[in-house]
């Protein structure tokens, strides 16, 4: 990964939330005024959902939620890895307005009886949303606690009626050459991730469409992204456009770019070092001292059994 070890988050580089919200309100207000002037109620409705930071309504909190202090909303919005936009942590928030979030479709296809192209707004209405508070541990050594809003990936896969050939799931992100990172081909695009079928169907694995009760900001993977809390953050593909049920194990982006450092499983494991650094500890964004990283990022009770008999070295 083009990863620098990001030890210090520069407070000066974070736009204060009131400023950010003020700016957003202005932009959003101008867009809404333009749309209503055109008397296009349908488009206005779509626009409401398309906007990052729109409230998602009352949400049930999942019992699968972690009960730790949440990382600040501002930090989650301004400390991102999103190579389609940029390679540093602060630029994705500044460049996310360049993302075209509507129209947006997600194609579910491959080894299944009912392939389908979902319009994102249809998809948002089809599955009940809930709040899931999860730890996210990045392979670079930082972590966050994020109140995601989403629904189990399983719910969408079940609708497709997977066949017995569906042994893995391949998730593909968008590939929009208008975006600076994509244009510069800083890595191979589109970004691809993969899961084994049992991982994809696990109740902890979700598709997220929001956080902190609002639709996702572009830099966090709008309009829809994967979240697999027991794996390093790079497994959580952002801005997904295709989900394919396949037999063979997919080759994910980082594995293809750097097979010496990245594998397929990427389960959080403090006992196995990254070839260039230890994974024993992590820095929770917003905290001063490092804390110990937990096996499977603290979700061992729920997921360790999935890997019984597999060499833990392979699990990275
Ligand atoms: N998905 C896409 N499409 N492009 C990316 O660059 N970065 C990954 C992952 N998903 C990435 C992606 C990495 S390395 C991490 S750590 C997480 O997204 C970061 O998610 P966050 O910015 O919402 O914390």
C-alpha cells in the first residue's frame, strides 16, 4: 500500500465542523433552490438522498454494536483513505464534491438465480437500516469507532438467490476518470475487494449507506460501501457499483499491487507483523496513547470459528 505511517493527525488541517457545515448548507441550499426552480420534484427527491450528510431518520441501534466511545464526527470525515480522490488523508474531504453520486446503480450478478441492477434510491428503501457501532482498524496502525448506518450484506445477496457455485463475493468500486486519483492511476482501478461466501453472509458484515445518522459523505464511500469489522480497513471497499458472486477466490487490489505485503483474508491479527511494521498496537484517532490491538479487532468470539484449521499466517 502507498502507506505512510500516519502518526499525527494535524488539527490545523481539519476544517472545523461549524465552518464545514456552514459551507455545506450554502452549497446544498443553492442546489435545492436551482432544482425547485426547475419544478422537478422527482429529481429533487433524488437529490435529497444524493446529498452527503442528509438525515436518515430514526434508527434502531443494533445489539451487535460496540459500546466504546465514538470517534468524533469531524475526524471520521477528515481522515480518510480514498485513492480515487487522493493519496493523503486530508484531501479526500476537500475533493469529495467532485464525485457524481446520482444516478448510481449497484449490479448484483454472477452465480445467482436473480441478478439485478439496483438503483441506489430503490436499494435504500428496500432494506431496513440500523445503526452499527464498529471498531475500524486500518493496516497502517490507526483505528476509529464509527456509528455506521447500514444493513447486512446478506440481505442483498439473499435477494439474488446465490447458486451452489457462489463460493466468494467480489465487490468492485466505481471507476470515474474525472476524479484526480483515478485519473492519475495512483493504483490499479477499479478498486476490488473479495470475501469468502461465509464471511459475506456473516451477520457482522454490512453495507453501509451512512454514519452518525446521516447519508455517507463522498470521502467515506458514498453512496454505499462495505464494512467488515474484523478485517483491516482496506477490505471495506467504498462507492460500490458491482457485487459479483463467483466460484474462485477474487484477487483484491492490494494483493494484486503488492502480494508480498497483502493477502486475501486481512483479518486483524496483532501477533502477525506487517512486513514493514508491527501490528501489535494501534492509535485510536483522538487518543494520545497507543492501545493493544485485539485479535480479529475484538470480534474473535463471533468470527474465529470461521477460520478453524487455517494457518494464521495465511489469514493476513
Ligand atoms: N475503497 C476504495 N474504493 N478506494 C480506497 O482507496 N481505501 C481503503 C478502504 N476502502 C479505499 C477503499 C482503506 S485503505 C481504508 S483504511 C478504508 O477504506 C478507509 O475508510 P474511511 O476513510 O471511511 O475510514
